[in-house]
């Protein structure tokens, strides 16, 4: 595949660490030293559907292609106000697309999973132009009376348009059951025969265990992919890692022995936007002119499940 368009959208509402310290037992220093996050964007007056639409339209414009020319829409989304229909179905007509679509829940690794699926469609000739949208509002999963998770997240959407090409050098996705370390449960509607007590459980995160899993899994994915593609960390121009925690990124960077300049970050301003974090970062780098033609990019993400993904991409100027 080849990426021919990028886009992103973020809520207008900027929430600082000091604003959170006004009602949580936390401080700007406590959040920064543990996560690297300074501010985050949160939906206040708009909807996730609006963010997804804006990011998708930006990607279509970047690719110079109309929605009617898209053959498939893949939307990565963990949860939103609609269980059914899918978010991609809701967006389809508004985007001018007349094609199949579906949502996937790959947690924070959803963008890599979507790239893997898109590559399969392109290889088999099922599609020529595919729109991938990652739209997330993880701030709606958290208990806002507890600082452990609520300070970490922000809302946002990122999108790319991919078409046939030879720019995907390699991709790897994995999954393993580690449910207890990171989960969010929503209660189902009751039936007359239901004898199991259910209730919504805001996001639970066992921080140390998630940290350990994230670092070890990302390192394994990157090392495995580099070996398969016969490249070294010195051959890679930029590492675009899931923007969850600056300390996680630093641990991975130190293992690879590469300079900070090769690890761009934006979680300082946006927090953890789940599967949208890498496409948002990719769009920013593209719009800022920081992606050189022929640059080699390593993408790596990890999330609840526990799922992971990594992709090695050769960038073509668009």
C-alpha cells in the first residue's frame, strides 16, 4: 500500500493539568513527571462523529480524492454513544462514500490493525482506495473522581487514505489475553431471565503491569519487524510510537539506542488519544513538512487486550 492522504481533528476544549488539580488529588508536577502530559483536548460541545468527519475530510482533501472514489471505509473506534449502527456507517453518506464499511476495536493498536486489513484488501484487488478513520473519546471511559486514569487521556481523530503501492515494507500484529490489567465494561440491558448482576465499570488500569507489557511488547514487535525486513534502527528515520506515556517511549528509545530527534511526540499537548494518536502524529508531521520523500517510518502501538501492532513504511511525498 501507499499512503496518499492524511488528516486529523481535535476538540477545541483545552484542559490543563492545573485545571484537573482543581477537583482531583493531583498536580501539574505529578502528572508531568509520570506521563509527560501537559494538556489534553476534550469534547465539550461537539461530538465524536464531528471529529471523525473532519479528520476524514481532511485526509480526502490531502489525497485529492472524492468520497465517491473510496472503495472501503475502515473505522477504528473503541466505544461511542452508538453501539449500532457502526460509526463508519453513520459517517458514510456525509462523506459522500458509496462503499462497504465496518468498525474495528483494536484498542490503541487499532490503526495498525486497520493498515493490516487494508493491505489485504489491496493485495487481493478487492479495493483500490481505502479510507481509514481512527476516532476516539477515551475521556468518556474514565472515573473522573480518580486521578490514576482520568489524567491520561484526550479525545481526537486521525485519518489516512491508502491506495495500491509498494511502501509497506512489513507489518506485524499480535494479541494475547491480559484482560485484568486494562479494561472498561458497560452494562447490557436487563432481560426477564437475567440472573447475573452487571454494572458499568469505568476504565481500570494496573499501571505498572500495563507499562511492563507495553514496553516489552513494543520492543519485541520492532525488533522482530526490523529482523524480517533486514534493517537496523539506524536505517529508520522516525519512530512513530503510540502516544500513551513519555516514559514508555523513553524506555523503548533507550533499548534501540537512538536519539530523541527520531521519536517525535505530541502527547504533551493531547494526552493519550487511543488508536487516533499515531495518525494524528503522522498528519502533523506531514503538514509540518517533517516527512522527507523516501523516509523510513516505524509505527508501533499497544493497547487493551493485550493487542499490539507495528508497521514499517517507506514514505512517499504527497
